[in-house]
C-alpha cells in the first residue's frame, strides 16, 4: 500500500461510522417530495444521490469540498513559478477532504508519473480505428483496451473479500488517471500531427506533461491546462458523466468499464461535446456573416436563425445553474490576463453580451447564462490547439479526477447496486384519476 492509499484508508472508518450513526438517527426522515412533472423532466431537482466531493449551487456555482474556484486558485499549490492550481491538489482535496500541502501535491504528481506507462496493445487498438473516428470514440475504445490491466477485475474473479474492493478500485483509478493524458495525447497526435508522438517529460506535473505530449510547450498553455484540468474535474453527482460512472460502478463494474461508460455520456452534445459545438457554431457564424468581427447586431441575427432552425445555442443554459458558470468566469479571467486583444476572445465576449437576452426572450430557457463550454475553446484556439473535434477528450481527461474519486469512495463505503424504481404513465394516471 503506498502512502497516499494508506492515508486514505484511515479516512474510511470515520466516514463509515458517521454515516451509520446518522442513518440510525435520521434514516426515516423525508428529504424531499417528488412531483409527477419531475418524473418527465429528467429528475431535475430531485435529491437522489450522495456525492461528497462537490456541490453545485444554482446561484453560486460549484464548490469543491466547500471551496469555490477563486478560493482554490488562492489555496491550492501551484507549479513553481506558476499561478494556476495544480489538478493533483484538487484530486487530493476532493478525495481526502483536506487541503493539500505542497508535499502532498508533489507526492500525487510523482505517484501518477510512476503509473503512467501505457501498454503497447492500447496504442495498437487505437491504430486499428480509422483516422477519422471521432476522438471521443477513440478515447472510449482505448480506455476499454486498457481494461486488461484492471486489478479489481482480476482480484474480484479470484474471490477477494468485499473489504478489499476499495483497495483495487483505488489502484485502478490511480492507474487510469495517470495514463489518460498519454492516451489522449496519442489520439491527438495520431489524428492531427501525422502520427508523430512526443515522449512524456517526467519532470513535469500531470497537466504540464499532458500539454507537452500534445505538443504545446508554451508556459502559458501549461498554466491553462492546469486550470482547465482543475475546473472541469467535478460538478457534483447528478450530471450525466458523473452519474453514469457511479451507476455503472454500482454493478461492481471496474473503474475502466465505469469510466468508459461515463465518457460516452460526456460525448453527448447536451453535455461535454458542447465544448466543440461552441467553436464549430462560432466558426460557422463568422463564415455565414462573412466577417472575422461580427457586430452585436449580426450576432443577434445569427442566434435567432440558430433558434429558428430548432437548434440550441451551444455553451448556454444549464440543468442546475441559474447564473453565469464560475468555470466560465475563471476562463474569462484567464483570457483577460493573457490575451485581452485576441479577436476570438472579443467575439466570445460579444456573444456573452448578446445571447442571454435572446434566450430570455424565448420565455422557456430557465438559465440564459453561459456554461463552462462557452469559453474553453477560445483559450485552446488562441494557443493553436484548433482541432475542436478533440476538445471533449480534454474535458474527459479532467473528469477522471472527480468521477474516479467518487468511485473510490463508493467502494470504500460499500455503496449498493443502484436500482431506482420506475412507474408507468398508466399507473400514475390510475393513482390520480381514479
Ligand atoms: N439554446 C436554445 N434553447 C435552449 C438552450 C439553449 N442554449 N438551453 C435550453 N434551451 C431550451 C431547451 O431545449 C428546452 O426547450 P424545449 O422545451 O423546446 O425542449 C427549454 O429551453 C427548457 O430547457 P431548460 O429547462 O432551460 O434546460 P434543460 O435543463 O432542459 O437543459 C441544457 C440544459 C444544458 C441541456 C440546455 O441548456 C442546452 O441544451 N444547452 C446547450 C448545450 C450546452 O451548452 N450543453 C453543455 C452544458 C454543460 C455541460 O454539461 O458541459
């Protein structure tokens, strides 16, 4: 057992006892009512899951173990000379429920670097796919190919006791998080850079090394990756990718199977794929208007034509949030600091000025404000990562931190198989009409 795992193991008995004690006192209390409409509305607003790592407030946005993004930008350790938080620190915080020291973060970094070797058959599996296969398809296939390495699957098959499930899930999760940047970079370089690959730089941190393997060694880009990987990691338990990883994991599917399932959810256009859709939509707008700097009136006209054609405006709206996403704001501040004159940034800012009023005027959009995906593509484009089909893979690499921390806790707390009840419309009608 390594030091990080051992430290985590000390957290489990206390957490278990607290829950047991709480349940013995309040297990029969009612948490909320379920309205019939909610059953037809994607279960919006129903508290049905336990997720300890983060909580999303509709007005304020995400808090990771109680800390907002601006607070974490101050409190989490940075790379020497850097200003953005290291995702290793975010991982430590949400897993241990403790702010990490510089040493804790260095330990996570070194631990992931040690685990980062990807077996050759994974690259061969990716190579078997057409170059044009969507990067998210390649990503999911590669994660499943890596499943040959699952310690949980092996130990479960050989009859390990239930008390050890979390240990094997911990090992799988750490290995998977460590290896994803290499896999993602391989997919990127294969698809867009003539299959010319870059060896890892083991002196770098996890996100910095990822940027390096993608082929971007600009210091600002490394900082962007640290911020990006931190803020996309976790968004409480009910979003499609987090919920899917938890649900599939509840069948004792291993970390590879669970995470691959979650990534198929992230690849949907209403969820993570929106980050590529935003840039695609923005490029199509510029082309359609015939200008690099469309006016606000032209943007408004284009938005109305998007809505009239029955499409959504990507990057705006949210199932929970009712204000501008603080992840959007963090990225906007990065742009204001490093590239205030970037024409695409100015266009994205103008879209921000225009879209909310238009969405409000539809009378049906509950949240007219931008979400995380409205800004991320502009920052990547600025540094030359222009192949926007790849953007959701970046989101996916980051999401491993949150979803797999949760999976470790699920096994540590022996969370049961998830199996909610369902009901037919006919039965509902009978109940209320007869
Ligand atoms: N553009 C146009 N219409 C929108 C809209 C948008 N950006 N956001 C919501 N609406 C529409 C919905 O499609 C729905 O229309 P119908 O009643 O005709 O079906 C109506 O407004 C009400 O929807 P809502 O309750 O406000 O939003 P939901 O909780 O149902 O959906 C979301 C949330 C994110 C799927 C939706 O806002 C959307 O489609 N946004 C664009 C895609 C996007 O940016 N997704 C990324 C979200 C963040 C992430 O997961 O990465």
